[in-house]
C-alpha cells in the first residue's frame, strides 16, 4: 500500500507520474481532474489539473457535443464499466483505448489505457498469416483489470491494473498496490529487485545512477515463462522512483511469432530457389554424378547435415551404377554397398539395412524409387529425420532426384536395345559378357559369388527339319517363356546361340545352382509339349549344366557349365532317340 499521503496535491503528483490516463468527472460530466497521460493518449492540449466550466469528458475525449449514448455516467451505473473506444487525434491518427468508468461517491473515475500498440501487433500478425496462406489466428489479448472498489485518489492508486511500486533512492519499497501480489513474487520483501527473484540490483538497471533523469524508461524482465515490462520514472515525492510493472508476455510472444513467421517465409523462399536451381541443372546436365554433387551442395545445407551417402542402382537389378558420399571412409562405403547389393534389399523383401553396416550410430535411410515403384537408389543421412516438416523437406528434394535418375536409367535401357535377341527379346551374348564382367567385379570388391547355368534345347534340329523353322521358332519361344518365369529379377537370361541359353545367377553358390536346375527339370519343364504338324505333341525338353564361383574360377565358369550341360545331354540321349 502506498504510504499515507495527506495532501491532495501530493496524491495528484503521484497520479501525474502514472503513465495510465486518469480522469475524474462529476455527475454533470465536468472534468474535475485529468493527469498528463490522459492528454498524451488522447493527443489534445489540456491545462492539466485544472477544470473548466465547459470541460466535459465527452467533449475532451471524443470531441462530442452530447454525452455518449452508452455512457455509464449518463446511466449512473453503480458498477465499474469497461469498454473499448477509438479516438481521432488532432493530426488525424486513430488511437485505440480501453476505458473503465468507476463510480466513486459523487464522482466517476475514468481510466484510459492506450492499446494501440497491441492492436498494431495483432494487425501485423494478420498480414503475416495472409502471406503464409494459413488460417488467420487472431490472438486475443487477455487482460483483466480488476478495479472492484476505488477510493478517492488513495483507493484509485491501489486498484490500478498495473503493479505500482514506490521506492526510495536505495530501492527500498515504500509502498505498493494490490496488483503487485498478482504479478510479481507474492512474498514480504524490502527491495524492488527481490520482487523479480534477484538478491541484488540488476546489473543493467537504468536507475543504477539514480532516478533524477528517468522518465518512463522501459526494462523487460523474464520471470520463468512470463515477461514483465517495467516502466521507471522519477518520483515527485522523494528522491526515489515510481515503478510500473505490466505483464507483456502476450505482446512479446506476438512479436516472436512475427519474427518466426518471417523466418519461415525466408526459408521457404530459399527452398523454392534451391528446387528451381536443381531442376534447371538436371535439365541441362547429362552426367548423373555431377547432378548428385550439385544436389549435395544444395540439399545438405538446407537439412543442416554434413555427412551423407548415395548409392545408385544400375540398369540391371543388383548392380551399382555409381556411389557418392560426403564424409564417409572407403571401408564403411564398401561395407554398406555390399549390404545394399543383398538379394533381400534388391528384391525389396527388406526395407532397411541392418544397423551393423551403417556408417553412423544414428542413420536415416531414404530409399529412392522411380515412377513405377522400382528401386533406384538409397540415400543415407547422419542423424535421425525429425519432424514432419523435415521429412517433407527431404521428400521435396529426393523425389525429383529419384525421377531424374530413373529417367537416366530408362534412357540407358533404351540405348541397350541392341543387346536384345530379335526373336525372343532376351539379352544376347554381348550383354551377357558385360554382365559377367560386372559380376566378376562384385566378386572381387565385395566377395559376392555368382553362378551360370547353360541350357540347350533338345532336338531343335529335328523340329526344324521335320516340322519347319516356324515350329522351331515356336519351340525356342516356348523355352524362353518358361525360363523367364523361372528366373529372379536380379538374374540375367540370354540367348547365346540357336538352341542355347545362358542364365547368370547373381549372389549364388554351387548348391543354389544345383537346386535351381533341379527345380527347372522337376517343375518348369515337366510334361511340357508343343503342338506341331497336325495336332502332334512334341515334348519340350532342355539339358542343363551349371557352375558357381565358390567352386571354380570366374574365367573357367562358362567352360565348366558347358561341360556339365553336355554331360546332361548325353544322359538324355541314353533314353531318347538321337537325331542325326
């Protein structure tokens, strides 16, 4: 409670120092008293502290000739009434105020609070939210000003909505109003700085050298999750000061929201610019490795990552076209590439690499897929992928990169049409030799074994001689159709001669080669016939021979598979008639 003030003039001096507009009118609307803050808020000249016979609240505040229709004084309201109003100043500016009219004996006390700044902040938020095309969320500033009962001057000060403290030159509290307990630390303290939880004066206190030159100097304090703005002015009654505290948490939050939204706009513009640059570069650059390097420079800066890996599939499933990395050792690259080439990953039976082959303890795995859903590559980033916003950012860049790589792979496949057999559409001998070289390289680099199976169609010459070459072609097509259904997407099926086919089995051992041949003989080519002549059924049989790199060197693999095939053909002709 402010110390006892015996003289009215002393109280008036105190009220003059308060930055809230205070006006006292009688029942005839005549102004009995108005402090300087009232004129400052309204923006009109007034001989403060003096009343005139024609000085009425409605003429002074609103420049009206008659009282307001909803005026509490006109209605003689027995309760405090609070309402907003807009004042047009002499220079044509709008000032938004909050008025509270409170009966006090034969008078009414009107307090004016300038809320123009709050309204301006709310309008700025509205404009910013329109730029972001989001919903308009207007934060309503809640401020409850409890002025239940007011007494003349002394009671008025005690019921001001702001926390008001009177201190001497040593910061000792000489008086405070009721609002202090609700806004600041509600404990019995002696010094003003103790109210904000400090044991000594703030190091940057504006009153550190005294209050003499201070007039409404602002300082912001953070009290846990709240912000309180302190207005410091010199006191007219002593050498100390008058401190006015207001809760400005919402105002500061609004300013912070504006700043964050502006940062979001800048970031989105940066993302859009980077996407345009990436798209332009992909359109004019034919080299995928150079495109990936350009992608790293843009993408890693935006996602704030330094280390990353990209493994890109080749035309043939189970082969690597190229890799690119930032900050990864060669040994780690070799380990994870070997794991990526596994049958489970390439056939999409697994959707993630095992943790023990990843280059970092926390690794985000993003599989790149083409438009048809096929696997194009794998992107690894150090650290986890966080919020939905970050995942969306990654998708914005990886999707066009995957589409670019998919298109480049498709172009290469179209260029490889010369490697297809014209009758069956299968790969020819040239493509098979290229694939064998790739598998040899995988064996040397990653110790991934492979095998080959040589298949020779039995009695093709008889079909050509007896039933014609058209029937012979249908026999070749029938065999190729059955073989295509039997191989995996990671394998290569090629026609290397008139009646000879070769199957390259990726990631395969001798045991698996033998199992594959048994499945072909027992399931795929069991009781298969081709209609020739006049309804005659010709049996479709094939002799197979295979070999794998766990038993033979890569250079002799085809010879060993041929030898095994001819051995199987001899066994076949022990049971079937040999034709010339």
